[in-house]
């Protein structure tokens, strides 16, 4: 039986950040093209190829997350499952390993170095934006671990994990 389910898109703040990054990189590449064109010779063709490759890479990295990336959280009687969809794999924690769950405020950039799936010394973060979160303490392979998940429905998630 499903106790909790949530699907979060990338936050508006991060969408603005990605668009800004695209603007900066494309602008830098255009400047590079102008300088290479003014210099003439072989530099122009190499600059053009470089411009295309870097622009495509930046667009893929910055625009794709805004198109369909979602943080999916699912809790049922026996399992907590968290995934940044469509990326594999999902993090699965059996209910019997969960020791506690509590709401908290998280600062992903300051505490973990960014958003997405982040790790630091036995502590995982799953976040696509926001600061409201739930930290789950669990026991896995002989060690205490923590998983922090950003969610706008923290009270419901804590309640589902405590059931």
C-alpha cells in the first residue's frame, strides 16, 4: 500500500540559473568566434568547430534538466524509494533499516556543493531545489547513514516513514 508519493520538477530558481549559464557560455563563444574571425587563417575553422561543440554540450547539460528531470519519492509499507528520474538507479531503503525521520532546512549548495544526487561521508542528498527537507537516518551494511530529500510535503513524508 502506498503511504506517500511525490514528484518534484526542477525548481524555478535552478531553471533561471541554467538559462543564465547558457547565456554566459554562448556569449563567450560568440566573442571567441569574433576574435578568431578577425585573426583569419586556420583559427577560424577551429574556432567554429569549438563553438559548435561547446554550445551543444552546454545546451545539453543546462537545458535537459529543465525539460524532464524530476525527483520522485515513493513510500510504501516496506520501502522508501527515491530517484532523480530518468537517471538510474533509484535509492531504495527497506523500512526495517529506517531508524528515524525528521524535517529540517537544508542548504544544498553550502552543505553538499550543489543539487542533484550528492554524497558526503555517509550522507546522501537528493534535491532538485528548495530548502525544505526530510533527513532519514538508517542502518545499512553495518553503518549508520543519512539520506536528505528535499520536499514541500515534509510533514506527510515523516508521517509515512513513521507508520
